[in-house]
C-alpha cells in the first residue's frame, strides 16, 4: 500500500513497516475487492490519510479521536468530525461548536471544515479510516483499528507531551494505554445528540487543553476557524 500512499514523510518514516504487515496487505486487498464490486468508499483515496498528511508527529499538540468517517456522499475528507466546505454541518460537530462557543467564545463558522485545526497541530484521527456509502461502520474490524492504534502509540511515545481528547467509550478504550504521567487525557461523553447532554456540554476541554499547553511553555491551539472555506 505504501507505494501510492499520500503521507507526510515524518509519518512514513515511523509507519512504513506497517504497510508491509500481513494485516495491512489484507486490508488493501479488501478495499480493492470492495471497489471492484462497485462499493462507493469514503473518503476518496487521496484523502484516506489526510489526518496524518496534515499533522506530522513533530507538530501534534492535541489528538482528537473519532470513530469512522461520515458515510454520506461528499462528507468525509479524512479528518474526524470534519466535513468538506459546502456540506451541512453534522449534529456532533454542531455540538462541538456549541461547546467551543461556551468555553472560549468561539465564533461558529458557516461550514464544518476543520482543516485549519489539522494544519495547526490537532491530529483529527478516526479509529477506522474508510467506510462505504450509507453503511456506518462497514469497514470496522478489517485492520484499520490496529493501524491507528500504532499511530496513537507513536504519539504517546513521542518526545513532547500532548493533549488527548477522548469523547465517548470507543475513544476512551482506544486511549487506555496513554501515559497519563506525560500527557493530558481529557475524557467526556461523545458529542452526539444522544449523549452530549450527559457531560460533553460543559467539559471545557478546549480551554483546559490550552491552559495545560501554556503551563508547559507550548503554543496553545488557535481554535478559530475561517468564516468561509
């Protein structure tokens, strides 16, 4: 898979051997078979690794863990919770924006594209990096989880302390091995409308993350997003 992977050189250096592992070879075969069978796979091939391509290890300050990509046409572009410009903002992201507004006075933009966060050190990583149209979770259990566990492991073992935001039980399970003596782990219910009122609202993760980074002499995250993309 590594021959046609668009991946930042820093990530490629530490993950290249993963692409030669049997599980990744099997995953590539599965994706090719599904595509040959006519399945619409999201995000498009060049954006599957967008989170890693946009945020190299040396720039990661915050990690937000998602589940799998949005399964509607034109939504997913390789960053968890984010949608392409011009696409209706999904309910979970609406709630994230509401919490940002209450926490730091965030101006809610007219779009749901979080690319600016990724470009400024927020690793927006889904546990599973592909999905099929209209079928949430269609590619769970095919190998992506092992690959993204390795990504989390790399960040966890990196030189700089970072903030991990774990929203919901799946993200919290995936982050169970994070070294809490070195990193800040912020946990809350998922921002979905089904659970946001059980503690996501009011969690103040965004200000807590920046306070923690500043206390350690690191640059806080600029959570602002451009009004238009």
